[in-house]
């Protein structure tokens, strides 16, 4: 069974998944928040997911950031729609900066590096990897 991670944003949601053996975290796609429920319904008909990992936006002092209320609404609906799937929140404070840095160092052409959706999927992958690292995968 896979683990699926989300980097939730009001314009885009970056999504990453593990392989079925939960060894490798891979970026999957970016979807608009209005399309996430259709995307999940379709994806979960094809693949088994045992855990959702959602990036929790925090301030540097550990308190909720401005976007935390949007993420809270998303996590509540995830729990309601998919009660059988575990849901875990992971501190995402540095993932966007780390994602931008990793993309910049990748040797990609500048126009590709500026693709915000790419930053979101890489951020979701970093959130997933953080979760996997804490679980000892």
C-alpha cells in the first residue's frame, strides 16, 4: 500500500506518493484545489493508499501560519471522505525553500525551474520523505 503526501495551497496542491513497498517517495502531480476530490476518487480506485501525509504550515515559532486554516479544512474533509485512511500532519516550514533549492541545483532550464507546480510537487515529495524518515522507512 502506498503513502500519499500533499503540499496544500489555495492555488495548487502538490501530490507525492510512495511505491507500493513504501521505499521511494516520488512526485506525482499538481492539481487545483477544486479538482482534488475528483482526482483522489479516481486515484484511489486504481491504487491502495494506507496513509495521507499533509504538510502543516507553521510559523518559525511553531504556531499555525496564515494558511493553516485552509489546510485544516482540507484535512477535515480528507478524514470525513476517507475515514479508513490514516492521516498524519508533518511540519512543512522549510519544504518550499528546500524544493526551490533542489530544483535550482538540478540543472534544469530556467523556464522549467520557474514552474510553480514543480515546486509544489517537489515540496510534497519532501514532506513525504520527512514522514518516511521519521518512521524509519
